[in-house]
């Protein structure tokens, strides 16, 4: 096999000649010529029922001396270690003449070929049965491949172009952001970084597509879906996706300059899949084990979140992630913006697209805000600290438990900071909003692409507002420290009331359940809660409270209903080491909720209605192109 350097015209012509199954990217931009021969991968699935793939990779014109082949330990879009080498076995190698080569293994992560004739082909078996954006899943219905979990590479050869031949099972088609060739089963990538960022779905997927204008160019948005639902379900979902995509584009004024003219959603909604979303430069993996209809099309939330990443994190990119190092965890203190602001815009775009009711959107916002207002974790670190803890929590595996009270996810943390900044900008600078801040970041770091450092985000806010003091105060309070604003007056601008949900209800801490030994605490207790201050923790059994035996959740609910915040009750409980006693001082339920004023019998004022519309209303978008079946 040889690498085909395609001009734009040749790529478009070859795409037109291909069957639909190969048209998963339009090569409007050709990979650059290089002096080094392409890396040639080959993957087949002869034992798909046993979740195995047969893989080979060939490197030519290698320098003399040992060559190390490595499996990744991390993956784009993930921030923890994932030891992909554990699923690689039966490794062998041959030289350019087909002669067997010695293969040495001195560590868990790779293999070394000590001598060769300039050409090395490594062959191995891959096991994969985790349908998820991070891993690989192979079965008779499909092969869902995250590239770092699937293919090894030769260390020091990262700049070579890549050429991959797939051997799909009968009926399978290939969807990927890699560049197609005249051969429907062969795709290319310009280098290792792009290759590793290019997931692949091989299955009998169905597709819908449409186009979006982008200045002088037109881009194709492609929705490929492996599912067991109906064509009508997919039509409905595609129409929803088109509206959401349009609202995200409206934030920035134009789509990102997708490298090869297309953006592809790789969706899997099958029972064996795991729920996930994983962003990539010109595509995203979105998956859920329920069908579209069974989930009532809730998958639109993940689709919305991941598409916003096409700007935020894939192009407006933290310096710590560029280039991505596949051999280690890649931490950055800026995930509160990269993931958290994306978490804010995901539901917001769904609301602006008219796909959620105001009550549903506000309920979702309530949950996010309430969780952050009531977490003890903010006492242990600001959002940058929580971002840096990502390698310990981002699907990382460990046996020993950690203190559950010292960490809150940078997803809701950043989403609440985004909410604060959006509402404060609209309050202090009526002509500005968070949309303007995202456009400022796009100008500063996205187009042209220039990775940012943490303090650059403060500088961009000062540039946008022309108010250095405002930018300094906001970051000093809520980014480099853990303070939050008073949200009640900020939300009141939109005719929304922030209030305690159950202010007169007595509360002691997390819920209790009936276990074999009686009534048990099923969640860790948090500092400041009655259970914590009385000495109880997860796994403890309640024996009695206020002299009354506690054996069922109904007993507990009746006790709380009979008391008020401030009541002090004797409690007896069983903990490691035996029976203990203490005093339980009940407090008011701290749960907060956001309520539209209409539900309180107060119509929003004209000014509040204008504010709400400017914030949550649909943004102007160009007339949509027709959605077509298959791929454009």
C-alpha cells in the first residue's frame, strides 16, 4: 500500500465515485506531502463474536537500531490514565522480507524490536468489549473503535501520515473523521495526533445530513446512528440536532473551519453500549444504551454538549493539552472553562432551540446550582484545583476510597461560573453576555488557533468589557478562589426566584435505606450537616432517635415530620467498633430551587421578559438546508 496525497479536487472527485458507506468525510483539504512513507495499518474482525480484532501496522524507512512500539496510556478528551496495552496480546513482528523479528517486552506499555532491515510489521490481537468513547467494542453488530485503545505506534515517528485499511463485516459501513480515498475501506490521517483523535464506527448505521454556511464555505454536518429504532425516530432526532447545531453556531457567528469540510456525529444507541460523549476535532462519539424513543430523545443533551466542544477545547484549547501526550495523564487547571462552560451551553442551546420547556430548563439549572451551593468541596479548593484533580476522577480506577467531601466536578462547577459570568455581564454591561465572551476567546485563541494559559482567560474578559477591575474581581472571587455571587438578584433579572425548596422541613443529611441490619446511611456525610456533626458516616446503622426505634425509611420520615429545624435529639447508632450515642441537631433542608415567577403567581415585568428572551430565546440563524437521508 502507498499513501495517496490528495488534492482537494481529487478528493472531491474520489468521494463522488465512492459508495455512500465511504463518504464519512469530504477532503476539501489534502494532507501535506512528507518525505517519510505513511504508516500502514490493517484491521479485521474475524472473531467479532469473541470481541477480538486482528491488527497489523507497517513502518518503512525506519532508522537503524531498536524501534519501540507503544500503546497509549491516555486518550484525547480524557484526563486520567487508561492502560490500553492490557488488551493487546499475541504480538509478533516481521521485516520487509517477511522474516520473523525478535520482540522484547521490558515494561507493561510497549514492545521493542531490537534489529530490522528498515521495515517492521507488527501484528497483534486486540480485545475490546467496552462500548464507550474511551475504549473499543467489537461484536457481531459493530466495531466502535477509539484509536488510542486500538492501535499501537512507533515512538519517534509521530509526524508520518497514516493510512488505515479496514475489513468490515458484511453489511458494515465505515464512519470516521479521517479522510476517505478511492478505496471505500481505506482512510488517511495527516499525522499521529490527528489519527489518535479520529474515532471510527463500523456497523450498519443509518445517516442523516445537512449543510451549514460558513463564510465563503459550506460545511456538511453528518449524523450517523447505529440503533435499533425506526427511520421516523432518526428523522425526528436529526431535526432536533439541526436546531441545536444552529444555536451553537449562532453563539460564534459561524461554524468552526472543519478541516475537511465535514463534522460527523458517531452515535450508538444499542443495549450493549455505555453512555458517553467524547469530543474530537471534526467529530464526536455519543452513545446511550437506550433507544431514541425509549429515552424520549434525551440524547439531544449529550449531542448539544459535545458539539460545543468543536470550539471550546478542540480549538479554544488549553496550552497544557497541546500537543496531547498519549503516554501520561494530561492535566490542566482550565477544565472549569473547557468542560464547565460547555456543560452550561449544552442545555442552553437545547432551550434556545425550543426543544425544552422553561420549567424543564430551570429545573435542570436548579439541580446544578443547588449542588454547588451545598457542596462542602468548595472549602477545599477553587475550580482550578478541581480541574487539576481530573486525573484522579475522570473514569480513573482505584481501590482505596478518597474523601468524598473534598471534590466537586469541574463540569457543574464551571457551569455555575458560566451562569454567574453570563448574568453579571448582562447586569453590568447590558450590551454584553457570555456569548460575547466566547466570541472574544474565539478571536484571541480559536481563529487562528493559539493555545491559552490560565491567566489569558482573565485578560480576554478585560479586553471584552474594557473594565480591568471587573475582570480581576471576577477571577479573584470565583476562579482563583471558591467564592460565588448572590444569585438571587442575578436570576431576578429574568423573572426567576431563587429560594429554599423546603425551608420549614427538618433535615439531618443524606437519605436512609432499609438494609439487612436495619436503617443505614447510604451516602457519606458532609461537614456542617447534622449527621456529620453527630459523628455518623456512610454505612452506620441508626438504632434509635429521640428514644424511638428506627427500622424503616417510613420511621425516619415520620420522625422528621414531627420535628422542626433546631430540635436536638438523642441518637444511638452502630458504627465500626460498636454502639455509639450522640446528639442530632436538626436543621432546615438546605435544598435550593429556581422557580419562574409565573409559578408563584407573579407575572414577569416587561423588562424581565426582555432579559429572559435575550438570555434564553432563540438566536437568529440562516434558513436551514434540507436534511437528507444518507450522507452528502
